């Protein structure tokens, strides 16, 4: 369990714990959206073509944030395998999330010191600049934002309560 592992930085430990909590919550909500046959609004973003592509996007991103942090800090490779593709994500999500979270918990993030969190900033794959602390916060917020999105869509598919007079 994350809370039992030693970290050089309590801030990193807290963000790893929060990331796990919210990634698991996303997966639960995503499964509810699948069961409710939620349709995502039309967009040109390929990550939103379907619930399956959205699930693959969120789980894949969880791994990419970890890899990016390790690369920019020249920490050991966390040994992540690729996320399942959209066609396989529904059946493989549980196994993959455990794999990713294990790497977040037991991997190189435990070595990050507080002094490494705020400076310098590094360029992300999408060209925004982040310090390590802000990328860890981004990793926590990513599944929260998509959970919120799916909860709103689930509510919109539920029938309105009937009024009794």
C-alpha cells in the first residue's frame, strides 16, 4: 500500500496516494458509463471517439505522466507496458490499472526530494511547461476531470424523477 512506503517527499507521497484514489474512482465511473450506454458528445479529438477510447486515454495518460517525470529527472525507467488498445480496454482495464499503480507506488517517484519539485520546469509532450509538482498535480486532476465529465453524462441519461401528486 502506498501509505506504508517510504518517500523522500511527503508531497510526492500525498500526490501518489491521491492519484491512485482518483484513477480508481475514474475506472468505477467509466464502468457505470459503459453500463448506462453513455454517448460522448461529438468532437474532433480521437480520445473522445467512444467510451473505450476515453478509458484508454485516461489509463494511458497515467502511465505517460510517470514516464515523463522519470525521463526529465533521469530516474530509472519505471518499466511500464503499453495500455491496452480501445478494443481491449474494457476487459483489460483492471489488470492494467494495477500495473500502472504498482509502478507509481513502488517506482522511482519515491526517490524525488522536495528540492526537485518546483524548479526547473520541463516541456511536456503537449508543449506546456511543468515543474514536477505541477505535473503530479496534473496527473491527479486528469482522472478527476474525466470522472466529472462522465458523471454529468450519466446524470443526463437517467430518466427524470416522476412527480406524484
